[in-house]
C-alpha cells in the first residue's frame, strides 16, 4: 500500500500569540465538542478515497491541541484507526503548549496513542515570552518537559524562535543551552517572521525590528552548538538525534501524499492540493450539510478550494522541498519519478545555483551550501515554473 500522512488541525487557543498568523482562534473553546464531532464526520468521508493507502504518521497541530481533553484525543485517534489502514507503529505527534498540560494529562495522552510530543517553548526567557504573547512561563516549560518524561514520552521536540527584537547573540546562546540541558530528541528553530497585520508587526517601530545579519549569526551558532552535541541537521530548521527525524514532516519535504482534517487543513492527494474552510464554525456547518456535486476534492462539503497540480509544478515543488533537506535533493530519484534523464533535469537551475554558490552537487544530491541555507528563497524561486 502507498504511504499516507494524516494531519489533524485543532484551531483553538487560550490567547492568540502576538506574532501568530496561523489559523487559530481564542475564546471558542465551547465549540470543541461540536468540532470533535465534525472531525469524526470528516474522517468517515475519506474512508473510500484513501483505502489504497496506509497511514504511517498522524500529526495533531494547531492552534493548541493540548486544549482537548485526553478523551477527545483518544476519540479522534480511535476514529482514524477505525476508518483508515494505520501502520502497526505509527508516529503520532501532538503539539502542546507548556501552560496547558500536567502530568495526568500527558499520561492519558500517551495511553491514547500519542507517541511524540512537540512543546512550543519558543524561549526560556521571561521577557521574550511576554514579548511574543505566550501564556506559559519558563518554569512551566521545564516542568512540562519533566512531566512528559515521567509520562513515558521518549520522543520530544522543542520549538524555539530566534531573531527576536532586541535579542542578543548571548541571549540566544542561553536559550540553546537551556534546551540542550533538557536533552530532547528533536529541536526545531525558527527565525521570527513579522507577518503583516499581526500585533507584534504593527507595534514594532523600524529601529526595533530584527537584524537579519544578527539572525544569520544566531543560525550559524545553532548549527555549531547542536552539531557539537551530536544532533543531525537534517532540514533547514530541524535537528534530531539519531533515528528521531520527524517522519511526518519528511512526508512534506519529499512531496508525498498527505490528508488534512479540520478547519483550514491543507491536503495533497490524488494530484490535487486543497484546503478546508478556515473558520471552525463554517467547517462544522459544512459537515452538517450533505455531499455536493463536483470533481475531485470539491465534492466534499468541507473543502473550500482545490486545484490540480500539473506535472511541471509538481516537479518544481518536489525540487524546492527536497532542497530543504540536509542531504539535499536526490537527482536520480527526482529524474526517475518524473521520467527524465538525470543529467538534464533542472540543468539550467543547477548550474546557476552552483555559480552563485547557493548549492553544490555531492554524491548525486543537489544540496544548499551554508550561504544557500541563509538565502534559501533565492534558490527556491529559480525552480518555479
């Protein structure tokens, strides 16, 4: 059977972080029971469509999935197992805010089948947590990690953000040291993006905006420190202990099929990219309606838009996503997938990237150079049709 990854979006949060432009909504927790029912309904709609696939990974993202009670998590995962062919030992990730869990909750989530925990720490420094609008404290972040260990989680990721306003290189080193002191299996590091319309972007004067050169130094420091500690830098923003790469996210980076359930969830399946209605209320309402007529994913009531991915765009997207990986893009595999000769596939782009010192070819892989990792978009744009 072909492999499939399942993403389940939980759009609720206690408070909207000041930098966040994700599809998440504070103050709607009363909707959770109806939303879970809608998720169960949507899961059932896909039973026939994905009968030829085996689900290898499940990822509950948000929003704040840890706002669900463990019984609701078990209900969602149980429905997925009852509906789809799920691998014997799937990777099941749940994102959690450290300020929303305790040991009992984590123990129950582990028993429900969650095997991998991703803690949205973002910083171990009080001032930066307040700047970002996070609801947890540094002490809660460390306590949540300890509780997770006591609940038998042996695969934990920590999310951190760098390039913050007024953040120094020394402060970033301190955050990395604090993360490493906990000995997680996986670390994800993201440079702050000031998205237009977010409170943080609107509030910051020009002189307080992050310095891109300093952010580049922070990234280089991260590579050095995590590499010294034995972490595998397997994707631009992700580091893992041996055998602990995030299998779910590797599905995205290899441009393989995935199905998204929930409000605003995106999918890539049967040659289509499509997304559900973003509003939780609209999503629930649509799933209470009957099937509608249409082609492909459009016939499902919860799907808000869909577009067919042409061969040329699929090839470009596969190249762009593959370049994000540490080992780079496997040129022979790309040529085989699209029926091209390896020496001719993206020949012009490959030459241009090497001349600009943004990428290099090593052992049949096209991979970004250290300069290319800092200027990734300059490399990716060259592949777009």
